C-alpha cells in the first residue's frame, strides 16, 4: 500500500491547484468587478473535498494495520498540522495590520480557541482556510475511536457515523452546538470514503474498476461543473448539497489516480510536496495581489488573464519558499521533539512495570 501513496502526490497537486483557481476566481470578482471565467470556476473548491478523501485514504493506509498508540498518533498529527498553521496565521495577522491598516486590538481579539486550537466555535478562524483543518482534526479523533472498535462492528459504526449528517438533514434535524455540527457533518462522509478505498485497493482490482473510476470521475466532474455554473458560490453554502455535488468527483479522481498510476512532470510531484504550504498561504497571496494589482491593471485589456497568471504563479512560488524554509525545518524539529517525548513516556512505562514487579 505504501507504493500507492506516491500517486497521492499528484492528487494533492491537483487538489491545491483547484482550490487556488477557486479563490483566484472569487478574488477577481471581488476586487476587479468582473470574472475572467464563469461561475463554473467555483468548481475549484472541490479540491477541498478531494483533500478530505485523500486524508482518509492516507491515514488508514499508514495506520490501519498498525497497533495505533493514541499519544503517538496525536503528537505526530499535531506536529503536522499546527506549527505551519500558526506561522501562516501570524503572517496573516501581520498582513492585516500592515496592508489593511486594521487595529491591533481587533486582530488580537480574534485569538480565540477557534483560531489558535481550531476548536469549532461556529465562526471561521482568522486564517479562513483553517475551517477544513477543524474537520481534519476531528477525523483524527474519530479514527482513533474507529480502530478501537471490534472488527465485526467497526465498519458498520463508521458507516452510520459518516452518513449521519445526511440522515439528520433528511429528517430536518440540525444540531445547534458547533461541536455537534462538526461531529455530524456530512464532510465526514468524504473521510470515510477515503478510508474505504484502502481495503478496495488491497484486493486484486479488475479492469472494470478502472472503467468505473473513469466514469465516476468524468460524470461526477461534469455534474459538479454544471451545478456550480448554474448556482455559483451561493449554491455551495449548504454542506449537504456541497458534499452531494462534489463527492462523486472527489472519490472518483482518487480511485482513478490509484488505478492508473500516472507519471506526471516533476513539478506536479513537487507541488504535491508543497500542497499543505500552498493550501495555507495561497489565499493570502491571492488577496494581497488583488489589492495591489486591481488599481494598477484593472483598466487594462486582459487584466483578468494577467491577474490569474500572477496569482497562480505567485501562489506556487510562495508555497515552495514556505515549504523549504519553514515547513520542512519545522517538521524535522518537531519530529525530534515528539520522538523525545515518546521516548520519555516509554522509559516511564518501563520503570513503572519494573516497580510493579
């Protein structure tokens, strides 16, 4: 299964490029007044749904057959998510003070548990893309519970959990508490789909699965593009509708990449490596460029194309710099710290056992 994980790099690159396109399209309408592309470009936000499916697949592929130690899992996931997220959040806050001239008190007031710890509060964290990380962290907690269940009931319980958001929506029950909304979010279905792909990939896959993957990807993508073209961004505000629209494409494209094993240019693999940095930093880059360029090139013919090219290029370049200069060193330093903590815990456990004997 580890050999399959290499294919995920291309999917990560695709997912983050889709999200960058979606936010660039959104910023163009906000700052330039007209769109280069039609509302179908909001299909780019399907990249988030692809990320959720990828996450479910990767976590289960890595940990599904191991004896998972919750403390070890939590510390390693904490190291993967928070240091870079905190750094980019700090950059966003500094940008708000310097570029937008916001009051320091207004910025500091946003340092609540939703922003710092990604705890669900019902409001977006200061770094808006962090809302997806809240779902990611909850999936990690749910996954620990998933592995603790007996094999005979594990998948049944997980299936009910994953579909509970859709079920509650059908019966018109929406929890008021942000934590409950998170626990019963329809986005959980995407993580569950990613987890479910792992046992499918471990079986001898017949050619018909490849045909099915192609069909689901193409049909799902066509439906999602058609929906966003007619409903725009407003049509994606309901998470149940959004998941229903984007899930077929998101699941299909993951299956397709795992089955076809594409070999793309090295830049695609690199962008996959940079994808977390790109995901966190791109909205700041796109917004900053829109603020700077709109009054300068907004009157030019082809300004939309120039902005798109500049935004995507700058986002990719910034993600490379952030990955190489901040993310990689932070991960290495954090891993040494986590390994030291785990080693201390293991030593304490051994001493406790000796004392009991």
